[in-house]
C-alpha cells in the first residue's frame, strides 16, 4: 500500500492551461465546492478535494453516487450533455478550468479519459493510436509513437508488432489497453479511468494495474471503481462518494482500515441499506 500524501496551494492564470504547474508540490487538481446538475437533478453537491501530482486516486461509492460525473467534471465532459450545469471551482495547475476563455478541447487533451465501455474507432490498432496525435497536429514519427504507447500498455509484444490488426478483433482486456494507449498518445498530464477493469479477467486486471503504476510519477491517474480490492491495491488516496456528496477523502490505507465516517464504514463492510 502506498504512503499517504499531503497536498498544498495554487497560483495564476492564462487562457489555456499552462504546461508546467505553479509549484511542483501544489495539487495538480483542486476542487472547491464543485456541484453538477442535470436539469433539476443534482448529481454532485459541493465536492471539495485536492488531487496531488503523480498519484493514483480512487473514487468509490454505490452505483449512482456520482463517481462518473466527478470524473467527467474534471475534463469538462459533462457540458456535452444537454441540461448539465456545473458550479464551484476546479483548478488545474492553478488555473480555473471553467473560465469562458479556457478551451475545452485543450482541457480534454491534457486530461484524458477512458470510458467503462472500450469505445474503439473503426480501422486498425495503428489508426486508433494515431487518431489523437494527427488531430492535434503531431509532426513526429507516428509509428515510433505507436510503438512507445503500445509497449507501455503491454500490447506491442502481444500483437507481434502488427499494427494493422483490426481494433475490433481484440479481446476485451486488449481493447481496454488500446483505449489507454490511445489516450496516452496525446501526452496527457492526467488520465481518468472509469471502471477500467469491469468484466476483465484477473490477468487483464493485473495488466491494467501494473500499467497504472508504470506511468507514475509522470502521470496523475483518477479511477472511478466499484471494485474495492482494485481501489485498495492501486491507489494512494481514496474518495468515498454517496448521493453526490463527498463523505470522506484521505490516504487509502487509513480510509479502508480506519474510516473516519460511519457511512464510509457501512459501505466498506457491506451494511449500506
């Protein structure tokens, strides 16, 4: 189990998120009273927490508690849903992400997301990996980049270096690995993983876990998961959400072994009504 982490302060603002943070010890993401509504329905209510650099942070809680909504709030994906409204503050490297001048497309490149369902693009493995870099004007060697990210996720050797394999022909675990490789190809600072190991066998789950740790400390990872064993093994900090509220947030080992809130303990012990 990883050691606890203590985050501190932010700083100042241009219109696109700066490449380097205000201070290497400042939290990379800082949420202040963040709320999300879909029409009249509240999905997140007043969530405040800091996400440090180069760590895996797990978000746990019962189905419908707001885990995915929280992840989508971190890269402004919720605003693609009609009727969604976000309020409060979200700082990334000290800059407010919900300012009008901030470019949402740049936010989503810097804070990548891999969804629960492995949504692959038509075409080959190479086409999937090259899509993002091409769209963002990458001028380097796409084949070298593909080799780098596919090696990072463990797919390069599995595919026998054949990048023309149709993406849809891959097994479930390989599809998830490819989605992560595709996200890594645009060099994000943060990777959001929504239920990354759902329906995967233990071998594929172990690969995803080791991939997460191999990317540290260069990448900050936030996972939303119903798998408490995955959260306990993979993360150094855990947030417990219930009914859209942040009940508890702290070092994973402490939260799992000595939770501060009775609602957290009830959830972890399976006594939630």
